[in-house]
C-alpha cells in the first residue's frame, strides 16, 4: 500500500473499517445456508486488506454454526477489489465468500457480502451544498456508502436540487457507483458532481475524466468537504512521462488477477515495439520488478497501482495512455486518467 500523501483515506484498504469500529453484518446465515445446500465441506473466505484482522473472529463464528467436518479457510492473498478474487481458493472450495465489495460479475459459485459503512452521510452533504453551483447536481459514491444512496438523493431533492444519476457500465453493480478505475456513473448531464466518500483518488479520477465539471468531495469518513484539484496529480504524471521518454527497454505488465487483465492492450504494445517485453504477474509491487533490467514500465493492470504507488517503483511506471505519449504516438496534452471498463 502506498504511503505517499495521495493515499490517505484510500478506500482500497477500506480505511473506514479501522476508523469506525463496528459490528459488521457478515451475513453468516447466508453462508451457512449455502454450505447446507451444496453439502459443502470446504468454505473459503476472502477479506480486503482493512478487514483481514476480523477474519479469525468470523471464522470462529462460522465454525460454531457449521458441522464439524466443514473446514473454513481464509485467503492470505492481497485483495483490493471485486476484481481481485482469489481464484485458486475459489477452485478448491465448495463455498467461496468475498467480503467488502459489491459484485463485479455475478456467479453462482461466489457469495458477495458487501459490508456497508455505518457512517452518517447527511451532515457532510449539508456542508457541501455551499460548493455546488446552480440547481443541478450529479450524485456518485463508492460501494461502501451505497446503502445510503437513496437517502442522499432524497436529501438533495428536498433541498431543491435536480439530482442526476446513472449506472455506468458492466464493471459497476449499482446506479451512482464509482470505482477507483471507473467513473462511468458520472457521465451525467449536470455541471456539478457530488462525490460522497473517502479517499483522494476516486474524485481525482472523476475530475480528470470530467474536467468541465465542478467535482465536490463530501468525505463523511474524515468529515471534510473539498474541491477536486488535479494540478498536483497531473504534475506527478507528466513527470513520470518525461522520465520515460528516453527509455529503450520497456516492461509491459499483464496482470493475471481475474478482473484486472487487459490482454489486448498489453499485446498490442509488445507487437508494435521490439524493445517491449511482456511480464505477467498477479500482485504488481516495486520489489517484484526491481530485478528486471528495464528503463520503464507500462501497467495494464489496476490503474491505481500506477497512480497511487507509481513513485515507489525504481523506474517510471506509466499507464497505457501515458506510454503512447512517452513513445511519441500521442501528443502530451492527451494525458488522461486511466480507466477500466470490462469485467472478465
Ligand atoms: S482494478 Fe479497479 S476495482 Fe480493481 S482494485 Fe483497481 S481500482 Fe479497484
């Protein structure tokens, strides 16, 4: 996880779980029912990073409810999203439970338990109204606050706003939902977008995708209202592109995580550039790339690895769009936030 200043309150590690200790609803009944229905003997549990510490207690509770011959195991793999299912565990268990994210793709095999935040959202929305210009506003939030989406909409309507919402694309489960790699739900016909949630990168991506809109951030976790400002972030990205312009040898990363693979993009780069080398890996970390003798890397996996953790890699790490700029195929001003639109 990045330690740089951009990642404070980053929802990839569901930081809100740590700030607001609570009893989550792990929906154990649903899991027990599936075990009986499937005559299961192996149950696999996958938690996102911020909730892993709760794993043993959930396992204990399940063991008490399940027959003795059922083995309950936890995934030790890193997990940052519904794109990041432990497929090894999935294949070797009869019931596989993914906690903390809404489904990216429905499957009979997987039980998704979303774990919504219990944080009140209306006080910070009330404070954010000062920043909204005019009477029309688009409303978006992250999966963690989705349980309060209707409450948010009704409040805004009650204040006289015309609220615009939409469900982006297949990568998203809910109307108004955004991911760190997908802001399609904000493609609405309003000059303002109100983003309700924590983290800095979601609204930054949103602001870069929609530079013509006023993106207001109401963060109910840290209790602050801000306006998305992309300048500092853009400087960081232009810096990386400039440093990569002289690169001769490129490492092109294809991520093997089930919902992060962009094969066509990776393959195209390697097809067109004899000095580009395809590297396949699941977790993309600075340590794992250090021993490769490359001048720069292109990451076709999770866009947030490039933007959040980019500065920690020993060589410039670019998004596919930034690569095109660095090698001279696209102009400098075509720099955009990297987004991801498929499932798997
Ligand atoms: S690929 Fe998208 S959904 Fe998956 S961890 Fe990255 S930002 Fe989140």
